[in-house]
């Protein structure tokens, strides 16, 4: 990596994905995005960078998110979100960049993107006006942007399930929005945190026909018997 100082650091998860019948591992960090052969770890391709000026404090927290023939990775510090074509090899040039967002409309410093039912979703949770953003995979344009009423940061990645998007803020406020559609629709919001629980960074988990929420020292399961 050509990254320097803190920009060499990354906190995301290695992501397995299959594209055109080939399985690889995605890694984001060090100012670049790489794909690896899971059999031996060999680097298959590399794309970068979202940090051409080699700023030293651009550590990367989000995990790469594959979907619709792309991998989406938000750059840090209110920078754009990038969509890169899958299926390349070697050092990828600018032709492998499908799109990047206008950071005034869609950005994320910590929260990973979600690919669900054919669209990408992003929690813009580091600004004063928090929002859920729905992106078109074809061009990265914002289909809709919906306000989330909270003063707390939102760093947990959104979760998709049952046609809905689940989100949680640092204080334990949970939001449920409808996935898809031509406009944002908030279905429910509820305060589940207590004093001393914050900061809550665990994503909502959908499994077994219900959802799980880790809030402070408590684990909640919400679902049908």
C-alpha cells in the first residue's frame, strides 16, 4: 500500500463474494480496494484510490459491500461513496470506476453500505441531519433520502429483512423504513436504549424469522413465536 500514517489502518471485515461463478475475498484499506483468491490469498486485482493526496488520517472503517456486479465502499471523512466494477484483474484504472456519489447527497464515515433487493442503502449518520439514502446501482444516483430524527451519531450498518431496513443510533433508538419504492417511508421508531448504554455500534441482526438487538448489556429478540 502507498497509504501513510493512520490511512494504512482499516477496521472492516473481509467479505467473500461470487461473481460470474468465481469466488474471491474483498478487502478495503490502505487507500485501496483489493480482491484475493481464497485458496491462497493471492491478490487478483487492486483498485484505488479515494485518497490521491495521501492524507494521513483517513483510516477506513466501513466493510466493502458487493452487489449488482459492483462493490461499494464509502471513503472516510465525508468523502464520496465509490462503486467499482467486479470481475477485473491486475491494477484497475479509472475505467473500473462505475460511479462516485456527490458527498453532499450520500456519504458515510463509519457505517457500511447495504445491498438489498436490488438497491444500495447507506446511513449518513455523522452529520447533524442523519438520513437513510437509497442509491441506484446503475449510476449511484440518489433515488431517495429520508431524514432520521436523532441527535446521536449512527455508525451501525443498516440491515435488510422482510422488505424493511433496520437501523440503530448510538443511544439505542431503532428506526424501521420500508425498502424500495420511489420515496422514503418510515414505518416505526422506538427508543430502546438506557443511560449508560451508549455508544451502540452493533447492527440489528435478522435471523430465524426475527431480529436481534444488542443494546448495552442486554440482548433483545423480536419476532413471532
